């Protein structure tokens, strides 16, 4: 077999050593710092879009004609690279995938080092499906917990395009930021998912328990004393027990104008101590039931006082200053 007929392998298209032999432009630290500030702001306000913001800013800094982030995910024989962010000429390929063994990103992962490649489709034929072709590509490994899981890459498509040491330095600097941003974004997603699951579990319990339960906003005066509260949500059990329906947004002073002051006193205690309390108070006689019916008629709600139980019980959990949320339970025997 003569020299020209030998198959081309990955090492034949890797020319990283050429970076040290090329002249390099001077660093523009101001532009780099401006980019890092923009990325930090994107991470704070739009964490899901920070990698896309990264590739757009990297293209501006390096003069590349395509920029992207490829992350390794399960699939195929050895995993698949997904282009999770892309801009420039190869932007249409965003979210596309390529087998690890068919991509130069796999070579970068294996070496765990910055790699400069030239005309890589010679060793990676799958790249011939992408247009325009790659003249030079510079790729840096993307780490999570110290392990390379992808790459950030910049491409020159023109035959006269080439990268220098400053491009390599910038790419490694921005890749370090991307790694931190990716991990922070993943942590935020996990936290949000946990909160969502907790909220779903709470709602299921709220709607299914047999005890009456309510969410309320406590309203305080300038001295921090509870003077009223607004109904946010009653669970089905409390609606059945009291007959109160469609009272969301109404104040208790509108629904039960003669409610005993001890309720407000106990909620004030709750706010000042921060400690959950359980208390039982006053019988609710037929007079209160009739007042409830009149209050509901005034708000154009159908009367339901006939289902009001003869005893009243309340549960409250910690609230916070004015307009804070507390919880009230269903009627029960006084202590």
C-alpha cells in the first residue's frame, strides 16, 4: 500500500502544534471582560439560554464563522454528541446529533485537551453532510465534575481562515465559564423540579384530606397586629363543612363581620413568635350561621349556612409580615 492510499485517521487532521508557530494577535481583555459580564447577566436572567449566548459572543470575539457547544449524551454504541447551541453558518444544525466515534469532538474528549484540526472530514466522513465544509476547527473540552462531557468549538470555513494562540486562550477562558454556567443552570433546574414536585404533593394532600383547610393572607396594622385576612383557597373539605364557596379574594370581615377577636389575637401571636400553633375556640351558633348566609347573599353567593358544623377549630402555620400567608383549619371542639 503506497503512502497516498493509507486511510486517514484522527491524528492526521490534528495540527494543534501549529498554534505555537503562528503569529498571534494581542489580547483584548476589555472585550473579553465585557463578554463575561454579558454572560453573567444572561446566567442570572436566562439560565436556559446561557450556552446560546456564549456561542454568539464567542463568534464575535474570535471571528469564527460557526460556533457551537456539543454535549455527550447516551445513544449509539459509544454515546451521541448533541449540538445544544450553535450560531453562524452551522446554526441550522442546532439540536442535531452525531455518534461519538464519527465526530472530532470524540477525539477531544479522549485527549481531554484543546485540539486544532484541519479539513476534518478527511478523517470524519460524517462531517461531509454539513455545509459549508470545515477548513479549520478549534475545539476545547467541556467539563462537569472534572470529567470532559462535551466541547465548545469554533470553525473557519474559508480556505484562508486560521486560528491563533489568542483564539485558543479565549476559547479555553470562555469554556471555563460555560462549564460553571452549565452546572449552575443544571442545579437551578433540579431545585425548580424539586419545588414543583413538592408543590404538586402539597396540592394533592390539600385537596384530598378530610379536614378543612384554608390558605389565607394576613393583613396587619402598623403595630404588626392582625386586623383582617383574605381567603386565598379553601380545600373541598372546608367548603363542604362550612358551605363557604367562591370566597377567594374576600376578607373574613366581609364574610363574617362579627367573628370573635380571639382569631386575630392568635394570628398576631403566630406572626410575632414564628411558631406553629393549634387552637380551638368558640362555638358557632345558629346566629353566626345566619350571618354567614347574609354575608354570602350580599356577595351574590348562594346561601349554604345549613351545612355549617356546630363547633369551630382552627389550625395555623407560620406566616410572614403584612400580607403574609397563614393557614386555617376546619371547625372543631373548643379546648
